[in-house]
C-alpha cells in the first residue's frame, strides 16, 4: 500500500506500507528546490505542495494543486514519472472556473473505466457548489451544492464504494452532521454556471445523543464490510482522562425514498498519542486502518495500523502497530 508523505511542502515521498513491517521503505517522488538533484520549481510550475492536494492516479501519474495565499486552489498540474520515479513532465491542466478555498479532494473511479478517473473538489466556494474534474477529457464541471448550514471548507469526506461521497462535520455545538452526494443521481453543469441541485443530509446527531465532548474529526474511509470509519479525538461519556483517540463506525443504508442514511453504530477507542494528519488519505487494508501520523517536519515519517478486529490487552483500545519510514538521500535527477 502506498502512502503520500510530505515534509516542509517541498519533500514528497511515497512510503510502502506492509503489514507487520515495523520499518518501511520510501522512495522520493519530489524534492523541490534549485539544488543539485532537486526538482526545479520553474519546471514544475509550483514551489511547494501539500499532501492533501497531491492525488495519486497510479504509481507514475499524479495530480497536484498548489495552494495560493495559504487558502486558495485554482490551477492544477498533471505530473508523470518514468519507471524509476524520475519526473518526466509537469503540465497544467484546465484551471478551475473560480478559486476554491481549501476544498477536499476525493478521487472517484467510475465502474465504466472508459470514462476516466474523476476528481471531486468538495466545497471551497461561497455558492456552495463543488467541482468535478475528468482526467480523461481535462474538463471541469459544477456538481450539486452542499446543503444549507454545511461548512464550506476543509470538510472530512469519504468515497463510498464509488457510489456516493459523504461529508462529515462537527459544528460549534458538537453536533455531528453528514451530507451525501449520490453519484447515481447527481447532475452536472458547465463551469461558470450554477448547479441548483443540492446534496442531501444523511446524518445529524447532537452531543446529547452521541455523548462525545471536545470532539474533533480528522479523516474517513470506507471499510471492506461497507461501513465508514471516521477517525478523530474526543472525550466520550465516563472517560476518566481528558481525551482519547476515536474511530466512529457508521453503517450505510437507503431509506424507503432511496435516500442514503447513516447510523452511528460504534465508538471505538484508540491511544490518544495516535494523531493522524488533518484530511489524511486514510486507507483500509483488510481489518486495518492505515493512517500517517502528524509529525514535525524534521522527524522521520510515521504511520499507524489500527486493527479494528482486535483489542489491546487493556480491553479498552483497539490494537495498533507503529511503522517508521526512513527518509532517503537526495538522488540525482
């Protein structure tokens, strides 16, 4: 399993996670700079990149969206690498019709492969519309709006089996909400137009119901059994310590009207020292959740595998394993 690892926005590596391997290998993808063996920003078209907006299409093909003024995305690039992971080309793709403020990138692969992979940029616009990019045609379209009262930017999102996209937010009153974009019924309009269709609400639970104080969510992924795991931190009822790591498990169903609905099925605990990156590219492998730890730039990369099928000896927290990634030396380009 490949993990996108980023340090200082200029050093991008791909880590290879293997089950039960404490020390894992990495390969350098980009080292942005003017020095020997580094990737010239003038040739790349950008001088830094955040991991959230570096999207892996396959081992040698990526989309990159540099952020402007610490907030805005508009121009993306298609990066292609040779079999030795040396950069071959960095080409501008069609720009978004308007700036988007920290939208959440969600990759969708239609069942009809001839359509090409689709990249959704959820949120980031005052009109509540999101955007969809077709990697085959190099074209953007407007997607249905986020519902009223939904956060506009920096939302946790999850691709549900390439059939729907769910968002997860926690408001000021610690109410957990989720909206859904049903990909089977979604309509799309041309850039610069308004898409009047709206996403549906799929979940709403107040703190009085879910009982988690100080709740903060980080990322989400669909598990092989069809449930959705949302990773975060908080203080559930009757917790003696101030905070703990959490994995919230949501079951997915459709109601009599054919609309998606979520149910909070479980609240699982993990060690509070496990603190993954915000909007991490969370992945699932069998019963394991694979997440990259939020570490200082000067330290080596770390990841955690949380086995959702096993408990630690304490009988409280899910079993986890820590993985280390050593930073490779800069190679000649």
